[in-house]
C-alpha cells in the first residue's frame, strides 16, 4: 500500500524542511500550494492575491489535482517512469476540511494517510512574511484529532 503524508503546521514551523527530508527517502514526491506563489525564486503571495484573490482556491485545487495524478500514475507503476510510493503534501492544514479532499483521494485509490504536525519549537519566523496576528489566528483554529 502507498502512503500519503500530510505535513501540517503554521507558517514558519518548518513544514517544507520536514517535507524535504521525507521526500529524500525512497520513491516520493512533495507538493505544496505555496510553491505556486513562487515567481523567479521569490514568494509573491501578497502580490498575486491582491491582483486575483481567486488564485488561492485555484492553486489549492491544482495541488489536489497533482496528488490525484500521482496516485493514478502509481496504479500503473510498470508503465510509468515517474511513479511514487509516497506523496507528501505540506500545507498549513489548520482544519480538517482542508485535508478532506486528500482523505477522499486516499479512500478512492486505497492509500494510507498519515498526518504530521510540525511544532515551531525552534522559534523560527515565517519566511513568507505572514503577519504574527495571522499566525496567531491560525493557531487558535488549529484542529487536532488524537
């Protein structure tokens, strides 16, 4: 059975670092909606969102689509050169509904799902200039099911 790993946490906690470590093991691929806001090596979330706020939902849908495509490729492992056993998605995922489309994919394609919550014990700040008050609101709504 293949594995989908959802890496969760507030901005600045190290989700991308953990995803990079995990994706270096075996046949894996890593996706993040944030990567679509990179333009010329710079993170342009604020600029893009000011011009077109619909981009956020569009980019989230594109990330879900990439995950689905990778799961379909894994079903045809013999025919596909770039098939993966593990898919890692690193987004904030502060609430369950944000993970639901991925959870549905794991049911549809019979993948195991794992969630990893990354804590910010190292005191790092968001490299994406997310305001502290926004991060605090994310912390307040962060849902955890143990």
